[in-house]
C-alpha cells in the first residue's frame, strides 16, 4: 500500500466521548503517518469535529442490541457496507494514544488480511483473544458476521461475551495479529508492577506504536493519575491510608493494586 491513501476509520455514538476525542485522534495520526491519509468518523453527531475529519453517518444496521452483555457490539455496524469507503481500512478506538509511526500497520501482511491486536486478558486458559481497539480489515469482508449477529444478537453475545472474541473466532479466512509490542495495553504494559507503581510512573514500552485503554481507565484518568473516572487522584501515602480507614470501595488487595501515578507522556501526546 506504499503511496496509496491510508484510510483510518473510527466510530462515535452516544455521549461518552465528545468531539475532542476524534480531533485528538486526528492530530496524533497526522504526526505519526506518512501522507496521504484520511480519517473517517462514523457518527450520530458530527458537531465540533475537525474540518479535516471526513464525517459519515452511522451505517444502517437494524438489530436488537444485546442487553446485560459485555462488549462494544455497536462496532458491528462497521462490518458491512461503508458506502463510499472501500478497500482496506485501519480501525482505531477513540481512546487510544499513538506513540509511534503508523505506516507499518498498512504494509503488514496482505491487504486482504483481517489483523487484530492481541488481547492481554486471559479470560479462558490458553485462549489467544484478539483486541479490536486497533484492527485492519477489507471493507465488507466481515459482512457474514453481521448476518450471524443480526439473526440472534443476544445468543451471539451470550456465547462470545465480547464482540472481539466473535471476530477472532468467526472472521472469514481467520485473523492475524500485529507483531508483538506494536499495540500495548496501558494497564498491563505501561503501569509498573505492584508495588513499584507507587513510586514509578507509567512508561511507554520500547517499540510501542499505539497504547490502548480498555476498561474504565481512559487517557484523562492516566493524565490525572487515577485508576478510573470514579476515583480521585491521591498521593501514594493517602491511597495507602485509605486502604485502612474505610475510604476504599473494593477489597483491600484490589485497592492496593489499583493505583497509578500521573502519566505525563499521555498529556504530551494526546492532543490535537
């Protein structure tokens, strides 16, 4: 794909992420890619988006959303026809932080491959689970998954729990994975192990290109130095005191592990 237009897509629905997430994603891409490129945002509200972001409506996909089931199933809207967007696209979640060059994400493997990040979670023993925060696909190749999902969304969600497990196991032609270290998980790969996280801030692993923020810890939380948006930033000693004086919301072990220092590099890189 050398010299070709590099197409990146994202999706924004509801109110969890404002336009600043898309605009910062565009800025990070622009600083870490060899042109030409285009970021396309599929959204139900394009208000406030940077003028260089191509805005498209959420693709039509009629289904009954699974209830009380984990997973970002609205991403399934992108598995089928994307209108005037064709060919190979790289999907990025809105809350990633780009820390290295993106060019290799377009030249890795065959353009028709479905390529996922490796999920660090070990939900089932020996399972190699893909992570769809950063994945590449040929537009329309995952359309058969849409049809399976549409037929009984709750049954699919009950069986696979996460949309990324469904893609990992059922993608036509199978999936490939990005080389180890290109895509890293903030909590698993950047935050120092316990108890070093009390005195050492999160770091960018050598060779990383993209940092993903799965779960309830997003870039603003990493900047502030809190485990989730429900927490308040605390100095190390105050966090330790809270473990014993009744100011914790979880078990003692989880409270002690759920601590991070502010990540200054997130604030430096996560910008327009």
